C-alpha cells in the first residue's frame, strides 16, 4: 500500500434537486454528450472538406436522427446491461429493469442500440447506412468521455487495488487504494479515440463509407480491453475464463467487426460527392 493516496473528491451525484425531482451528473453526461455530438456532426455535415464536396445528407436529416439514436443508446445500453451483466437479478425482479436512475448501462449494448437506430433511420429516409454510422461514431467518444467522468463522480466502476501514487480509496470499495480506472477509460476510450477519429476524418475517412465505423470499433475495443486490466470486474460476474472480464469478451467481436469494416471500406474507391453548389 502506498504511504499516501489521493483523496477521492466526494461530489454529490445529484447536481440539482427540486422536490422529488433530481438531475444527476450521470444523466447530465448523457444530455451534454448527445448535445455536443449533435453540434459536432452538424459542423461536419456543413463542411465540404471532409467529403471533398457537398455532404451526402443534410443537417436537418441528422437533427431528426438525434431522437432515434438517443432512444437507441438508452434502450440498448439498458438491455445490454440486463443481458450481459446481471440477468439473474433482473429475471427475479423485472420491474428493476425500468429503474434507470439506479444505474446499470452497458456500452456494448448501447452500441448495438445505436446500430439499430442507424439502420432503421437510414432506411426510412433512403440515406446511406454507412454514412450515418460514420458520423455517429465520429462524435460518440464525446459522450463516452463524459459518461466515464460521471462514473468517477458517482464513485462506481472503480479499479483494482493498486500501489500507484494516484491510487484512491473509493467509498463502498473497501479500505484498499485502487486505480481510478474510470479516468483511464475517459482518457483512452474518450479523448484518445476522439482525437484518432478526428485525424482520420481530416484525412478523408468520410469519403470511404464504413471506415470511421471500423476505426471506432477497433480502437475502442483495444482501449477498453487495456483498461479492463485495471478495472475491478463486476462483483456478480467476477473473472471469466483465464482471467478475462466480460468487457474483454464483448470487445473481441467488436474488434473483429471493426477490422471487417476497415477492410471493406479500403477495398472500395473513395466516393466522389457532388461539388458544393455555388451561391
């Protein structure tokens, strides 16, 4: 155990409370993440540079899509958590499924929810599924970053016992100093992934539909698997085969799917969108 540990900043998980209603940091992270992602996507659509001309969709199309993807994130994230992480608990008490304020969301489930929203929306509008997916993945790390910060504020999903100088004692996690793994995930799954995708977009990745999706899946899977070495497994699951965690196991098919998207995107010639119209 280190001689000294960093104090855990005890921030109230409830940001604002008005009577029986409360706004929590976790809910705020979702709201702000979706809002900032929406604004970033609108900026990409309006710019001719990432597409080499006019974007293959309008900002109004993406405005409508935000509602679809929000529902996909929430439903997919919750259903994923129920199925992947705590099925027996929710099977015994199904009413607990709708109590989102108690926490319990799965990234991999939320990702599948986003996929469903992308496919259904694109087909309903006659738009490219891959293009909508690319835009969604390009902005998604913003929400991931804010969500992991909210996990840290809530003092949940803490790391394994550690003797590093920045270890913290988390409330409810016993007396042992632990890795602040939520911050590791915020940095790698959020900021680093956002920077990599932004560089890819600037280099012309949006001209190859599906490439940003593939890069997102591959980089996230690697970052998440790395962070799992420092994150304490969910107590109801513990370690799986050979010391693997559920986060690692779910990241394997995500990584393989990402490789498939990258290979397919690079095998096709880049799009030649229509030139932006002159005023």
